[in-house]
C-alpha cells in the first residue's frame, strides 16, 4: 500500500459528498468567502456547505480539466480526511476518490486497522475521524465502498 495518497484534483470528493457538515469554528472561518452556507441552529453540527446547480459542493471550482477547492486552506475537517469518511455508523474508505484507487490494488474490498495505519495520511485521517466519531476506535476493518 502506498505511504501517501496524492490528490489527483478530480473533484469527486466534492461531487459525491452528501452534504459537508461544518463545526461552529469552520462555519465562522468560511463566512465571507462567497460560499452558500446553510446554518442549522441548535444541532451538533451548526452548518453545512451548500450545493451548486449541479449538486456539487459550492467550494468546487473547475479550472480546465482539473478541479480546485476555492477555500482549500480553510477547508473543513471532513474534507481534510477524505477518502476516509463516516457513513451509516461506520468509518469507510470512499472508493470514488481517484487517489484512493491506489489502495484497491489486488481487488481489496476492505482494509484492516493495521493496514490503514501503515499509511501516514490515512493514519492521520483516522485519528481525526475518531475525534469526531469516537465509536470508530472500536472498528477493526474499514470497507472500501461508495456511499
């Protein structure tokens, strides 16, 4: 398995996301950046990034055949740890990510926690995911799937 996942700037993360939740600090950091933000008072995640007319994240910008995040330095934590995401009560590896295809060598459909921790990028992503969703600490394997 590769030690690092290298972003291919394909934009699939922003095209397949089912809403990008924002913490209070992320919401504050993105205010005034020209993005459509949806606020959700009195919820554990007080905001989320809106979608454009194609259903993509409003932070996605297309430059020729490549895509770019308009707010990359201030991107939310969920974006920083992609392709490791939390879905239906479990941590999964999003296989739609072009860079994650490097993980699929040999037709694997899941990675053990030990395999995941061999990649510094995924190990860091796992720690970030566990901070937000502590129940992931009990997970022994991570399915490679599309949600």
